[in-house]
C-alpha cells in the first residue's frame, strides 16, 4: 500500500520533470521559429502584390490546361484538370511560409519543428506519467486539463505536418501559446496528483472530457487561422486598392509569407466544420452524464450555459458563411467570438463562477 | 469580385458574381442548396404584402443568424447572476445586498433568465423561423429529387473544375459510357442534348433538414420534460425507508401537467451509508466514496431487491430515478422526562453547516414529556454535532474532519410549549422558542453539555482524530448523558447513524430528447461532411481540317467549400478515358487563347481567369 503510494509519488514527480523539460525544449523551438521568421524577412520577393496586380506569373490557382504552346501535336497522357476559384474571391497564391524561401530560414524552421517534436514527446510523456501516477484519466483538475489540452493541440499540428498539409505557418503562434498555457498550468493551476471526487467517477468522464479537449485543441488551431485570416485579408484588400492606404513594411514582410486569405479561411472552416459535430457530441455526452449524476440532463448550470453559448456561437459562424453579406470577415469575427466563449467556459467559469462543475482545484 | 483583370466585365456575370457559387451559371448552379434566397426589398402592397414581407424576413438566413446570436447573448446573464431555479438562497442574498440592482433584475426576470419572457421570446421566434424555413426547403428539396439534375451550362469552362480532350470515339458512345460510369458511382445521371448531367450528394441536404428538424424535436422533448416532470427530495436515516406517495416527500415540485394520482408504487429503505475520505496529503478530507446500500421494492408484490446507489449511478425504478444527493449524521438519542419515562428514542438528522467537515446542527422535540408530578412540560433540545472534535483545547466546536473519528454532541435544553399543536407546519430542524424557557444552572448560565456516544464509551475506543497519540474520552466530559436541572429528565447520546438524502425524479421525454440529439448529430455529420456536387460531360463532333474528331468536356460544380472536387473530376475523367481514348491535340497556335469548343465566343475576352492567365 505505502509502496504503491511511493511509486505513484515518484511517477508524479517524473511527470513534473517531463513537463518542465518539455517547456525548456518548447522555448528552444520558439527561438528557432523566431530565427526562421527573421531570416525569412530578408527575402524580398513581393509575391502577393505581384499576383494581385496581375503583372507577373500566372496565379497558382489556375493550372493551364493547354499542354504545349509551341505548335505541333501533343499527346496528353491523361486529361488535365483546370481549377478556377469561385467567382467573388481573389486568385492569390499562398505565401512561401515563414522562411520566405530563404535557405537559412528554412533550416531554422526545420530545426524548430524537430525541437517541437522532441518537446511534444516529453510533454506527452509528462501527461502519461501523470495519468499512471493517479491511475485514471489525467483530467481531474485544471492543471491536468491544461497540460493535456496543449499536448493535443501540438499533436494535431504535427499530424497535419505528417499529412503534408501546409501548416508550418502555425508553428510560431502555437509554440508561443503552448508555452503560455503550460506556464499558467505549472504556476497558477498546479494541483498535486490525486484521486477524483466521487462525482467524477464515471466512464462518461473519459468520453465527455476527452471530446471536450480534442474539440478545444482543434478549435484553437482554427481560431489561430481565423485571426491570421483577418490580418491577411485586410492586407490583400489594401493591395488590390492601390489608391487606398498601403500596408506598412513590417506587415508586408509578415503577412506576405502567410498563406492567402482564401487558404486560411478554408483551413479554419474545415477545422470548425469537422469539430462542430464533435462539440455537439461533447455536449450530448455531458447531458447524458448529468442525467446519470444529477437527475436532469440539462439544468442551466454555468458550465452548461457556456458550452451552449459556444455551440450557438459556432452555429452562428456556420450560418454566417452560408449567408450573403456575412461570409468572409464578419463570419470570421463570429468564429473568434465563439472560440472566446470556449475559452471563457474553461478559465472564466472554472475560476470565477461557482457551479456544480467544481473541479478547478484552484 | 476582387479579381482584377484589366478587361471589361461581361455585363451578366458582374451582378451574379456577388451571389452564390453557381450564381453566374444560371439553372446549373442554382438549387445546389435549399438555403432561402436573400430578399431585402421593401413591400409595396397593403397589410398582406407587409405580412408576407414580415414572414419572409423572419424565415430568412439573416434573421435566423440574428436570432441565434441573440440567443447566445441572452444566455449569458443566467450564468453570471444567481438563479432561483439553481440556488434560491443565493438569490435572496443578492437581493439583500443590492437593493436597486436587485429590484431592476427582478423586473427583467434576471433571476430566472431561462424561463423569462424575453428569453422565451427569442427561442420561440427562432423556432418559428426554423419551421418557416424547413417547410419550404423540404418542398423545394422534394422537387429537386423528383426533377433531374439541371442541364449543362453553355460554357463548361466557367466551372470551378474543368477538363477537355479529343478522342476518335463517337460522341454517342462517349456519352453512353459517361452515363454508365457516373451511375455506377451513384450519381443521378441523365442525358440532355449533347451532354450528360449528373448529381450526387443529396444526403447533404437530407442531413441538413434532419438536423434542423431534430432541433425542434429536442425543443419539444424539453418542453414535455418540464411540463410533466416531478421531482422530490427525501432524507432517509439508516434503517428507515421511503415509499413513493406525496406525503412521504420532504419537498416536492412538479410540472403543471403532472398528475399525482399516477405516482408509481415503489419504495426503498436505507440499510447503510458508506463514506470514505482522503486521510492524508494536501487533499485531506476530500471525499472518495459515497455509497448508499439500499433494498427496494416495486409494484404490488413487494419483493425486496438489494442494490447500492452512488453519485453517478442512480436507481432506475418504475419510470423514476432515485439519485443520491448528499449525506450527514443522525445522532441517536434517548430522552427521559421528569417521571423517568422514555419519551423519545430515535435518530435525529442533523444538517451540515460546513459542507467539508460536517459541523452540523439539529433539534430534538419531545412534545410528550411531563414533569415529575405529571404536568405537561414539553422539552426541546438544540444540538451541535461534530464528527471529529478538535479536543478541549482547540477552542472551537468546529469539526476537524468529515468522518466520525471523535464525535461530540453539544446540547442545551428548553422547556415549555413547542408550538407543535398549533396545526401550523413547523420546521423540524429549528426550535420555535417563543413560548419556551431555556434551562439555566444555579448561577444563571445556560445549561449545556458535551456528550460522547454511549456505544463508543462502552467499547472504550481510543479516538485518534488524525493526531499522533490520539485523543481519548478524557479530553471531554466522558459522559453520554445530560441530566436536566431539578430532575426534569435527561438526554442520552446513544450512537450515530448516517442519513442520505435522495432526489426522486420522474421526467418524461428523456428518450425523445436523446433521439433528437442523436438525429441532430447524424444530420449534422451528413450536412457537413457530404459534398453535394454536379458533373457534366459533353461530347460533340467537330470538323478540324476536314477531319472529324470528338471533343469531350467534363466539368464539376460543388458548393463553395468543395476542395476535393477537382480530384474527383480527375478520377471520373480517368474512368471515362478508356471509353474515349485521348487523341492528339491539334496544333496549338490556332486555338491558344480560346476555348476550342466554342469558336463563337471568340469575341468575349472577359472571362476573369482567362484574362489573368494571359
Ligand atoms: C435553432 C437554431 C439553429 C441552429 C442551431 C442551426 C444550426 C445550423 C448549423 C450548425 C448549420 C451548418 C450545417 C451546414 O453548414 O450544412 C446550419 C445550416 C443551415 N441552416 Fe441552420 N440552424 C438554426 C436555425 C436555422 C433557421 C431558423 C434557418 C432558416 C432560416 C436555418 C437555415 C439553415 C440553412 C439554409 C443551412 C444550410 C446552409 C448551407 O446551405 O450551407 N437554420 N444550421
């Protein structure tokens, strides 16, 4: 009995060491990302502007279907597909990414990703040892929730990289916020590893809370893309209107390297649209659990209210995208508001509002 | 619209570009969604025109969006301001602390937001809008299912995904093969002129309609649940029981349509309540296990079954659910009166005043007590119970730990008229001392005593109370009985039982709500993951340098978010290619800038993407 307890304490201690080490490596990754952005800023290509003013190369969104220009007869091996963006949107190619096409920038970017992978491994190790030390799902209090949340967000990012998606641009904002989140977790929210209060003894904890964490982590990536979309869209707008105010040099240097507004918007939409049903399921699972624990599936407890507000917020976002006059920036703002509601439900409701969901441990 | 090409825009595409994905494609692009058309023009007709306009506004996407937004804003205050339905005590406290604000909030229904007029108005309008939206969309969708995919637009090059090649196969053969190929891939496909028109992904619209209908189902389930529900509380001490009839409840509330005659016959009794707490570490005192071991019966036969109820596992019985809510201690006392007769013996539930360590208060009322000489002398005792006493030197009567490690009951006594005969209902946890006198000792001090349970004293158990070496009974007056002055009787602390309080709920509509939720989820998945798209294949014979060749064109159109469409079109084209083998391209110089299939369009340089390509 005491032996087991001691073993658990060792594990809990190891978990802390792993999380601290992960933070150290994330910090290195952060610095490498900064280097990537700095070296990348030295390439002066001005791609977006060129594409928008239509003087230079063909927009990437249009693949030329004619096989050859130079006379003679050509045999196509297979039919070539021409894509055209929908009328009403700009044909702007994606930026080159933080490294701006420079070799040095790219090198630092790769270093940053390698470091992120290492930090992620330590981080996940920290979460797992914590779970082992308490022999339950590591989601009993805000400390555990925060560390898991960040681990899942980084996992998604790495998964998208493995799938060869164009997501390197999210590296710096992600690593920065992961550091903030972990810093907050170890300083303010820290709770020593321990057992759960009886109200949390239920397999619905696994289902409901894991879905909440996965949803939140994915929605976070969507929110970052949405925020960057707002900047990038304004930037492209300014470029298309040569008579209006032009973006400053710093803004150009940073925004030019991001994916096009259309790509960012699409990325955000896809994440939000995929996660929305999962979030819906999270709420339903929570309602079933509440029915089992408290005898009513819905009781307007503050946590429930904010989950509902978040849900309606994302429904607003999805509706806005289907409503003329609301797609684009207005929908993006709604998406950000919806994510802010998610965050408030986590930090705000746990810390400032008392309700039945009292697991904050702070 | 923002695409600048430097060339004048074709008049008919200019306006359409602002609208939907297929806006400039005429019939081919329309009806890919059943979303209502936006209409912000003003009515010109009289009352009917206005009514129609109003209805159209209410059922527009714009207003649905607005109402959704209002709904989320409207839900906020209820999470920040105390709500009567959740914590009435807090509401009263808030009102007494904030005079004017409390009054204003009261007027606005801020203490019961989710049943307030304005909140109800928002969601009712939203649901009217929803019904007004679903009905026409369903009809429209049924129309689309009965009709056929719209014919190919004149210029397929304008579509988001396009491909073309030449072949020596006959157009008829190509089209037949295309139709077969598309049908095999579960497209609805038909021939129209020189083209095959095909469409797939109708389940998206079905999913969307199912989702929105499911929202209504959930609202109905919610309404049924709150109109027909019943909910009551019952506190049961170990050894006691409960049976389901109105008089047995400590408190009971029900929806307006609940009929008390239909209450199901069932009951249970509490055999034992088990609670354990963390004993060491920073979370000392945190509960670990709460378990009520009960036996229950249902229906007329009355057979006993054994089970335990825990926080997350209620007892499901005869359409009702029994939940474990909270627990506490019931000191068992014996009261003798002046004649030496036992006038009360039983367990008295005490209510915890401190939810962590269970410092609890309670009263014992003994209406049948008499004096030595047989005069009526009702007795009342005020008690303070701590499961773990801090020791004599702790200076306070606050419990140190929630488990009964070192239980002490402090009592003082009253006599006179309890007021229980007045017929008015009385609070069983409070003594009405208006017509009572407190027992005092000779010096005029309040007569009180700390008691330890008799059963433990007899066993001589050494109490540890979390302190090394432990406390012993010597630390308090090691006595279990308080004698009243003047031989007016005595009270003995016999032992301790636990009580558990249960919530018994009957809520119809749960199944319906769950069905609605699952349907909503499935519908949503269909609506968000399935792409609705159209594909056209055109095959026409053209003469080139006196030689006939077949030009095949394929194009696809999806909703605005259809990233996989070009890939899919590529696969379709590859599947068709064996039936229409690729023939050599003509010399490019001749047709470099123009669509080879549409020589008549050569005067039209306005296509934005072509312009950009130049
Ligand atoms: C009760 C509140 C409502 C909620 C929670 C809600 C939620 C949603 C969600 C999440 C979607 C996204 C699914 C998708 O994009 O396919 C959606 C789509 C849609 N909703 Fe609602 N909705 C509500 C009320 C309404 C109302 C009142 C209308 C009628 C004006 C409406 C019309 C539509 C339409 C037409 C779409 C499909 C948009 C498209 O074609 O992309 N909804 N709704």
